[in-house]
């Protein structure tokens, strides 16, 4: 595991060093009429670079120009008025980056899926867990999905998920128990989580249905995605996917 982490860090450092500077947009999640912060980060070749102007766009509409702080981070408060996926674009100088903001209804049941712990036997394994794409696509018809990246980061995770044909959604950074506390505070209806033992431990006070492919005292051990699909279909909400508002249509 530690070797995998060192390899990931090395890859990220090489990628950053090859670039003269960039701006990063973090994916976010909130509920309708609940304030959230659009978060960006400006970087130099290796480290964060503060004091840079960044133009923030939401669904191609310019919101505001902000300046990042000394740590390179910049924030813009936003109160969404309708459910759905909203595209966030940040532009600083000649560089730009995009992200997603998921605005959910409080009634929507949400499933958290850890990329590293749910889809592959090892971080760099090229072999997918059997039927994972089909099961996740089926769940996406009824539930709202949120991906969680514990090691790979948003950029690598998004590219991999797209290549493998998984449904598009936001990818959140792993922050331990704070990940689930923050989502609950914003009114997100956390219904289930799928991932590693570490994620199960952090989620046990916040999510009732917890499933892992490895032994964990805080989750139900499952053998495959077909088992997860069967378990979650029995707890599915009554409303159909098309009744969940514009979230599905706006992707």
C-alpha cells in the first residue's frame, strides 16, 4: 500500500513539474438553496501559487473574478436555486480547468462509492471487479451517485472512470469523517457507502448501509457487485429516476 502511495505522489509531482502553472477546480456537492463554496487552487511548477486572479464561470455564465490567497486557494460563495449538475470553469491567465457541482434535493438518496476500494482489487490493477459498470449504471437509474477518491485524486480518477464507461458524477477528495459530516450538514441524504475498511470506519456514524469487499467490523462483507445491487435494490426509493428533477437531464 505504501509503495502504491509513493508511486501516485511521484506521478503527480512529475505532472505538475512539467507545467508552468495551472488552476484547479474542486468538485462540490450541496442541496437546493444551501450555500456552498466553489473552491479553486492556483499552482506554480511544483507548489501552490497565491495572489492570482481567477475568473469563475457557472454553466458558461461569468460569476465573478476572485484572487487566491497566499496558500493558493480561492473561494466563491454560491447558493444554487435548482437541482442538477452545474459545470464550473475557472480561468487564470492562459490556463483553465473545470469541475462539477452537484445540487441535490434533500429527498434524493445518495450512494457514496470509493473509486479505489470499490472497483479494483488494487490501486493499479487493470482488472475491474466483475459487473461493476453494469451494477453502477443500474444504481444510477434510481439513486444519486457520488464518487470518492482516497488516493488517486480527481484528475486520474475522472479519466479512469470515463475510460471504463462509468456514469459521470462529482469526485470528492477524501477527508476522513469530515467528508461525511460536511455532506450531512448540507442536507445530503446519505443512504449507502461502498469502499474500503478505512472509509467504512469513517462512515459508520453517518451512513446506515455500508458495504466492503474486505473484512471490516463496520460494514457488511460482500463478494461481488451483483450482491450489492441486490441489497440496494431492496432499499430503493419509490420515485422513478425521471421524477428526481433536472439532475439526470443536466449531466
